[in-house]
C-alpha cells in the first residue's frame, strides 16, 4: 500500500493509489460459540444434543488456514433411528397445530436468526471458506427473508393450499447452508431430519440450536452429522416420506435408484454451471461486471460452480478485453477479510480437479487467462480463470467446473446461441445480456433452464423459486412452486409399497404375452354375416406421427370380452415402435408448445365435439368390452367429455404469475411444457383414465406417447379417427398398444422423454423410477394404488397441472426513469 515515512500510509497516499488495505472481520463470536461446546459436537435430536459413546469423529477445519474448528460425530444406524423416531413423535402434534401457530413458530425463528445473524455468517465463512461479505450481506438476509416469506405461507396454508396436506412424518435432506434453511421453510409443515454435507456442518448445528432457542417444538428439526453410508441409510429408512438432495449428478442418480419403489418423494437440485449469453446489443461494461462477479461468487443455484459464456462474434473481442481487466483486479484470499472477492476452496482435491480441467483445455490449444497476482501463497485458493478458444466438444464446456472458471464460446446468430445453450445436460440458470427487450424475452423463453436473469446475475428472493431442468434435477426452493415439493393431495395416502426384488436387466425386457389364439381356435370370433355378406374386418394399428402404422414386429394381441371371447386384435407394440413414436413426439413438441393457448383449447374442444357425435357408438363398444351396464358406459363417456372441457378451459388460465420480489422491475413466473411425456394408463375406467391423463399434458403444450390399458385398449384406438378429424397436429398424440410394462421400459429409458407417468403395478412403478435416473426425467407413478377416476379431485385435481408443467422465473430489471 502506498505509504508515508515510518511505514504508516498517508491520507494522500491512500487516495492516490486507491489500493485495498486489510479489513479483517473478528471471528471472536464464532470462536466463543465453538468453545462453549468444547469444540466437540454430537447430533441435535429431539430438541437436545445427542452424543452417543463409541462413535467415530470427523474434523471440521477452516479451509483457508487448516485450523481445527471442531469435531463432529460420524452417525450410526442407531442415530438415524433415534432421529426418525423423534420426528415421528413430533409430527403427531406439529401437523395438528393451527396454521397461525405454525406461522408464529416460523416468525420467531426469523427473529432469532436476525439476532444472531453475525454469528451465523462468521461460522459459515470459517467452515466453508466463503467470503464473509457474501455470507453476511447476501446469504443471511436471504435466509431471514425466506423465513418471513414462509411465515405467510404457514398462515395461509388452510386457504391457499386447501386441497393439499403435508407429505408425512419425516423429511430427510442432505444440503448445504443456506439451502437447509430455504428447504426447511418450505417444508416446516412436516418434521425434518437434516444431514448437512461433511464440509459444512457447523452452521446447520447452530441453526438447530437456534431453533430450540426460538421455541421450535422438540423433534421438528433434527440434525445428524456423518457421511457415506449414513446418507443412504437415512434415505432408505421406511419412515422417511420425502428426500431432498443438493449434490452432484452422480449422487442424484444413485439416490434415485436407491429410493425406487419405496414410495418417498424425491426432490433433487443437482447444480450445473450458469449459462450467460451476451449479444452485440448488450451494455458490455455492465455485462463484464456481472460476469466477473458471478465467477468469483460462491453463492447461487450451484454454489462455487463456474460459468459458460456465449458471446456474439461482433463484440467478442471488446467483451473479453473488459473481462480480463475485471478478472485481473479481483482479490482472492482470507475469507474473513471484508475486501475479498473470492475465498478458499474446500480443499486441495478441489483445487486439483479444477487444475486438471484447465490444463486439459490448455493442451487442446485453448487460451488461458488467470489472475495469479492477488493469490495467496498458501492454501487451497485458485485464481479467477477465463478459457477461450475451445471447441464445443471440450470437457471444460460439457462438464461443470466447481471453481472460479469462465469458459467462453462465440456465436453468430440468436438461434445458434439458443441451440448451444440448450445442448447441455444441465439446465439450472442463465443470464441474457442485451438492451433489446423482445430479443431478451424470446431467448429467455427458449432456454431450457429454471431461472433467467435479464441484464443481471444471481438475483434471488424467497418469493421466486429456484430450480432446474434436465440433469439439474426437479427440486424447487421458494415461492409457491416450492411448496408443492412437500405436500400431497388431501385425498391421497402415503404409498408404502416396499421395494421388490427386481432384476432390472430383465424386467419386462420382452412383452411376455401368451401366443394369441390361432385360426381354428374356438375362441376366435368369425366375421358376422349380414344378408350373406361378411362385415369388413377392422384392423387396429398403432398411431403416431398423425398416421396409423403397423407394428414393426408385425404381431397382434387379442382383446377379450368379459366372456373370454376374442373381440378384436390390436398391434403388439415393441421398443422400436416406442422409439418411432418418441421421434414423432419430439418433432411435434416445440411447435405445439409455442402454439397459442387459445388455439390449443380450440383443438381440445373440437375433440370433445367429435367425441360427442359418436357418444352412443363409443359407449356401446365400451360396454361390450368391459361388461359395464349401458348407463354406466354412457356415464364414463360423459365424464370423459367433461374432462376434455375441463382441461381445454385450463389452456389459457394457468400460464404463470408475477412474483412479488424486491427487484425494481418484474419477475415473471412461467409454467412451461415439459416436452415429450410418456404415459402408461391403468386398466380402470379405460376411456376416462386415458383422456384424464392425455388432456392436461396436451393442454399445457406437451406432446405425448400414450400406452393405453393393456386389457382394454380399444377405447383409446377408437379416438384415433377423432384426433384426425379434430385438427390435432401429427405427433402431438401418439398411441402404442401392447404390454404396459414392456413399453414403459423403453419410455423410461429413452433420453428424449422428459417425463414419465406410470399408472400400473408396484413393480412397474419401481422400474420406472429406477430407469429414470438415466437422464433424471421427472416421474409420476401410482405404486399400484388405484384411483377413483370419476372423482374430480382424484381424476382432474391440481396435481395434474403441476405434473404437466415446469416453472421458469424470468427476472427483468427496470431503472430508466426511476432508480428504484
């Protein structure tokens, strides 16, 4: 630092150089709290500390200095059982509290955190290496905001969430601070068992202690510490009703497979680097500031992750020049220094992993810019880094780098930018930089991510949820959209199927159908004669791409009437037929999703109109197939017509909302289609259930591949001609008949299927959940539990709308007229 004689800086010297001086934050309050516990912590269970004998311990150290902060326990199965039992006991009273009482508890929690906000920030910085300014000025205020926001939801649950109830007795999580708090606020209508990550335990333990101090009933919040098998044991516990995870993609896949068929709800937030797109119409200085801050920032949807920058060729040179200037001045060092832009990494292993990505890019011919000057000589620190001149196939482009690394690609047109941005397995968040608002909005709506910031970066608030798509998982924090992660319809009981011993390699690998009756068999129906003339044989085919197609295997299955006689033959669909149908749906989905909501509604009304014209015929065939009395068959057709009208009405009435965030601007929540949805239908109410599942998916802009009832497929096939005459675009609705589990196997494993709905056996439900881990598609399964499809709550409730859409929040700032 510029100084005067004697080594002390002069005022003139300080103002002349404008160099930073040290601004350390005293760690006294955090060290004192650690000392009060003897720097040795147990679990926090049932409102008190639990420290069983004979447990192994793990060290929590300051990653910046290596200083030992405290030791924590490595939990055992007995500890898991104690925590789950405490949560079960607490749930009995907690779930019966009036809404206002729960709201008071959350309000008191917010007040208590505010009183100890500095202590929490210091402890978080010491434990994780996060800069103190980031923890104190950004994370903790957001935590408090979440508690206040969800205090309101706790008060309003009885009216605003009247058709829903808590998931159940327990909720298991393994997430990093401040995410435990964000999840906790959303799910405090349940009871919680929290498992923080090994390198961020202390703030979670302090939070539990503050909860007890705030008067939270014992057992509502329980914290276990440990790693490895403890996480799997907690997730697999039969008493756990929901599991929320923030972690890597591979851990998410493992957890999806481990919980398949067990019945708990799974909420995944699996990270992914942030995408940034800078157009030639952008404010380049503002973009450079936002992007450099994003690189150094250790908060966000995926804390510590890098970013992928797409910049338009015309301004690439100018932007990169500004970024080098900004990145070169970022300061990395002591996390407790308030003047630091970046803190420490978790350990040397993380530093080595980042270095491997960078050196591999260098070996491929990439240009590497790194700001080594401000880096401390010792400790797990890494300089802000920018990689340019790489190919789209480079590993640093395809994979997430957990460190302060910005990878840069160029593009020529907006369409190319969107294609590059969507050609990634993750889909967490993106920023769009341009002064052209129509361009920004079109790009924002086209990107397959959960959050888009326009001319901004890392904006968060409790009123607007944070979540992702694709391999970034399907979990959400914040806003009303986050509440649905922790509730189920009021009529529904918790499914407890218990996992079956399935051989996933062979389960439903073939159709398993018995050979159909051959000519000459007594069960084969002969053509009826009318005045010595046979009726023309009707051939039921598959339906995809807007046309009827013969099955690739050229095989048929018999459909029997209640007396066991062959009523008709239908195509025996195969994996190849499913792939053909998915290809057709994949082509149709973008156009159908962009079609005006009113136009989609008109198509569904037209389907209902044409079905009404054939009401008597359809009812007669339905009765002959199922044995239902004529009045009951006609009632099912009438209910199906009502469902079509119901979802046609919803086409233009649930597109999103304006989120009331503190942003001076507008935060839009859009409910967008998922894309291609595979649907396996039940045998109950074959016509009604088929249309009850098809209509909401199609109404909200999805293309579907339907597997109708294996036992009663004819009502679905009778609709093909109705779809053809009702202006349904080819590929929007595709129908493949055959063995439900065999066809669902291919749908669940297909990489271009974005969601899978399965209403069949417990074993089939288990397989669908297990197979969905491949591309982490969303699943909705019945676990073999029946529904009363004629009941509007069960056959047309709000959960259908929730399952048919995904949220996206778009942050649009203002400030041309007024500063705020």
